[in-house]
């Protein structure tokens, strides 16, 4: 079976983990946590990194850091993982949705302004599958309406966006929000197994994030609490793996780009397949290579994934829209709302093997299998 993704752990991971065990520093108080925070923040181009236990926790911590309050509204794409909505709901806020672009899977920024109300506090652009959201319109709206930007950069380690609005320069994904979140789950470009981080240049937001992930302990009175926080800390063991991964991040990004471009080359002549266009404002890192099937061929994503499994090829479906999640509908959210492009992407889209250990020969096998199934 060609796996969808698997981590590449061929650096100092074992060495650093053994150091944790030999010294006894396995908790969040160990030295690798700070080293990893500082290293990834520097890579992203921000001042502060606050490591947490996973990407979902990172979103909740970031919302708290930005001062989210009950009944505030957070604009986000429907085409994203449910974590984005969960974090809002847990803090008493309301997720508000927009659809995706007609020719891509990133949020349609032209729909954002129509969703702004007096309760809108935050807009959450979610970069998808290695490709950045078109951020300039978000920058403009944030200034015009005094809205804060929470950037979800879980899927774009190292990707860049060219901003005309910010002086005509390339900006690294993860540095464009007032607060940004990322994930280090096992399938991300660099991993800690489970893990995440909050990134910011704002001292106040960094302090709030650090406090919230640590039960809102008071430095001067450790077991005295004036606010509720949670234990979202990252362990020294996780950070040790993360630091070893970070040492190789440029190599990993180069591998992803090479594999993504090879997929594009191979699929260029395959009828019935649409892949993510790389926009002129984007430097994609091809975190996952997704395709969307032409409905005229009469095959849904689910059917194609079942067929590819028989060829020994693992796949994953695209996101089911937040507006179509039963658990959220039961809460009274998104009643009567329609996001047709998200629905279409879910019905016909899925992603293919994209791991760092993938070979061009395996990509040939994947593309040939897709082509054969479409031609049947």
C-alpha cells in the first residue's frame, strides 16, 4: 500500500529523545520546548512561539489571546477541519462561514465583507493543502472594520504569499496574522507526533497565550487563579522531535515542492482531473496533493478512492463543509445556509499520497491508476 503520508524521521530525533530520557526532562518544563518555540518562530519570522499539545488547542489558545468573548463572531471558510469551529464554540463565540474560490479550495475572500456584522471580532483565513489564501483583501477589511486576523497556517510550513498591500513583498505564511496557529501532527511537513504552536509579534497576545495553555497559573501565586485556562502544554519529548525536524525543514519543503510539481506534470494530460492552481501570489509547498474529478466522468471521490484502494493506493477525502456537519447543525448553526463550491469539492475531491518518502515511480503508479479508472 502506498501510504497517504508518513513522517520522515531520519535526523536527530532519537538523539534528542534519548537526551530527554537520560536527563529526566520529559515534561513541558524541559529545555527543548523553548528551543523549539524560538526556532520555529524564527523560521516563520515572528517574535514569539507558544508551543501547545495540538493544532486544535492552538486555535483555542489563539482565540483567547485575541480576547474573544461570548457571542463574538469569527469568519472562517466552511471548507476546513472542524477544529476551527470547535475552538470558537468552546469559548462561546459563533463561527460564521464563507465558501471557497471557484477555481481553488482556499476561502473566497470576496464573500467576507457581506458576512461582517457589529459582532464580528476575528477573520480566520485557513491556508489549504500547502497553498496560501489571497490575503490582501483580508488585510484591507481588517483595517476598515477593525477586525483582527487569526491565521491558520497548519498546512503551509514555509509557504509564501506576495502582498501588494503590504509593500509588494513576499510574506511567509504564519507571519500574516496578529496571531497565527500551526500544527505538527504526524502528517504535517514537520511533526512532533501531536503538537501545535501559537505565533505572534504581539507581547500582550503572547503573554495571554502562554497563560491560557498553562491553566492560567499566576507566576507569583502558582495555585491561585483569576481566569480559567487549560493544560495545553507541549512535552519536552514532543519538542525534542520537533527541533530535530526543524533542523531539516528546508529539505522537507524542497521534497514536497519537487513531488508536487511532478504530480502536476503527470496530471497535465489526464482528462477529467482538476488540480489546485498555483496562483501568481503564492509559493505553494504542496503539503498534500489534492485533485478534483470532473462530474462529467460520473465518478465521485468516494468511488474513486475505493477503486484506488484496490490498486494499493491510500487516499483521504477532502473536508466536509462545516455547514454540513450534523453535530453543528444540532446546535442550531448554519440552518438554511448553502456553500455549493464546498459541497462540490467534498463530493469530487480527495488527496493522494504526498509523504516525504514518496518516490516518482510511486507517483507514476498513482497517476496511471487514476487515469485507468477514469477511462473505464
